[in-house]
C-alpha cells in the first residue's frame, strides 16, 4: 500500500531524513517511534506530499507521490491524515467540518456529506456534539472529530502524526480506543506515537528512527522483546520505565 524507497530530505544544508526505506502492506499497522527530532513526523508527511523530499521515491497504492502528473489533492483525499493539533476549522460547526472536504474534493452533495459525517460522528461517540463548534469540545473530542473527518473521505490508508501528544492524560485513551477499533477493522495505518501500550496492542511492526534514519524496522514482538540496536534499547528502557 505504501512503499518508501531510499528517501532523503534536507532543509537547506541540514539533512532531516537519510535513506529511509520501508513498506506498509494493506491492513498493516506500523508504529513509528523514536526520540524528538528523529524525523518521524517529517517521514509520514512525505507520504502524502505535505513535505517535499529531494531523493528517493514514495508510491502509495501504485501512485508515485513525486510524479509531477500526480493529482496531489486527490491523493491526499485517499490518504487520511490526523495531526497533533486537530486542525479543525474553528468558525464551522462539527457537522460542517466533516462535510466541507467531502463536498469540495469528492463532489458529494451537502445532504450526502452531512449524512456520512453524522454516521462517523456516531462511530466515534460524538453524535450529540454535531451542532457545536470545535472550541466547545475537549481536546480528546476534537481529535476524535478529526479522525471522523479523515474517515469521511473513504481513505485507503491513514497517517497519524502524534495524535495524542497535545492531549491531557485522561483524554488519550478515548482517542486511542478509536484508533484500536480502526486497526481491528483492517485499516492500513502508519502512526507516529510515543504510546507504547497502543503499539503493543495493535502494531504489526515498529519502526524506530534516530537522527533522520530508520534504525530498526521489526515485528512488534522482536522490537519489544529484543531490540537490536543499543539506541532502541536505551529508548525503550527510558519510555517503558517512565
């Protein structure tokens, strides 16, 4: 579903990604972890071309991201993205937040888009909040709306960029529960997260990054059981004893 081949990226003379290669198969859940500044978020933003890269290639469901002929808005509609800070439109109701991209990008009628949005709101447990504005919801609720909004586009895969890092501790589980459910339903997912409990529960594989490079790409059992690199061992020791 997602093929990342030898991707390197620079900001000016600073290299943020170095020769990153990995694949994500259909229905696979891959967790990307590592210390701050290791390039995790940059890597997944390259998958739907939110970040350009200078070397290598990324192919999503047969579509080359860097090909000048690729229709990027269409590609992004198919690759759901959930950000750290929700990115909802503050001046629109929750219903309108869910409907607008469906209408503008997919050409759905307003009735169809609202109907789809309300079904998904129900699925994330927020149907009662449909008429409210984002500022009237908690952070955890806003993030669940953001997931519903991404799902409204019928994505073929989902990217999550630290979806719980801006939340209060008691709100984290309500978002992770929705993500666990998606994983169990077979959604292809690439998640940048520090939530190792989530990784242990649903990940098929764990990618560990450090200084812009993929240091480990291993089955979940191997990564948690016997990480190969000293860097990953040190990271796990720190985060699991935290």
